[in-house]
């Protein structure tokens, strides 16, 4: 029952599957992320062209910084979604051990995203 409800209500799939695969992501969130990632992909292709054309290094570095910021924006959105749905559900309905595992996962994610 929990998995069915989570699939219907959750915008994130963490509560749906114990495998590391998203199965119930809100289609609007998924579409927005894919669009952002496609734009980032285009920016990266543009940077590769700049390198091929021996463009001025600071111009390339500015474009790289832009891509990094765009990726951080996607990551922030994913983190927000994860916190709002998966983490909240785990802490509310899980055992003390589940909550501790969730806290550990969050600390690891925060640490990794800050470097």
C-alpha cells in the first residue's frame, strides 16, 4: 500500500523503490530537469567549439562558470525535491534507524555538493 501511495503522491521516487532508480518522479519536474540539462549540454558543446577555435581563455572560463552555475541550479532543485518528499516521508514514518540513515545520507549529499 505504501508503495502505491508513494507512486501516486511523491514527486520523488525514493519511497517507491529500494533500488537506486527513480520510478515515480513527477513528469513536470522530470521535464523541467531534462530541458535544463539539454540547455547545459548545448552550452558545453559551445565551449568545446570555443576551445577548438582557440578563443580567448577568459571567455571560455566565463562560459564554464555559467555551466557550473546551471548544474548547481539543477542539483538544488533535485535536493529540494528530495528533502520535501523522500526525507520528510522517511523521518515521519520511518523508525529511528531509518531516520539516522536518512540523516547520514543527507550529510553525505551536502558534503559532496559543497566540493
